[in-house]
């Protein structure tokens, strides 16, 4: 299966075709980076598609720079799994995604999902976020009563 066909199936196929495409990508490991944004969007699909998309994302390294803008958009999704994985990939992109640090600041301060907040703090550290807004948001999160969020934010502050 070639990459164009795989992406076509993942985005427009039937549920079983989408699951097959996601499974194929999961077996590609880091070579599936070209599908980073499509896999992220598939996290909120049917259970079988979502499971394979997440399996693929867990093995994916940094996304290609061409996917960063779309991932920043997906990070703002109402769908928790989609937002979580988009934020994760932005963090894996490191400084290449620093242009979108405001998206992560907003999620850190306003997300209703603790895992998304924690991953936003982690991602800000990974990208060496240097805006005053990022620093203030991380300082605020470092004071959180949520132990893990506080720890992740404090570590991120050391990386900025």
C-alpha cells in the first residue's frame, strides 16, 4: 500500500478500511510520520480506528514540519484524544513548533482535561517556549494542587 492510498483510506474509507489503514501505519513505526495529522484526527474515530491510530502515534517520532500548523489546529479540538495527541506531537516537534506556543498556553490554562493540561506543560518545555505568557502559565501550573501537573510545569520552566 502506498502512502497516498493509505491516507485516502484513513480519511475517506469505510470504518473497516480506516481501521486497516491505521493498523498499517501502526506497523510502520516512525516511517508513518507523513500521516501525523491524519492519525491525530483519527483518534476520535470508531474504537478500532482510534486504537490503531493511537498505536501508530505512540511509535511516531517528531512530526514533519509540514504537519505542525494542522496539529496546532487539531490541538484545539473539543475531542480530548485528538487534542491530547496533537499537543503531544507539537511537543515532539520541539522548537520547530514554538510559533504555536500560545495554543499550548491556552490549553494549559483552560482545558477541562488534566491530561491535556499536563501534556501542554510538557510540550511548552520541549519547545523551549520563551514568551512571557508561557512563563506565567507554567508558573501558575507549577503551583497547582494537581501534583503531576505541578511537577511537569516546574520541569518545563527549567527547560525554557
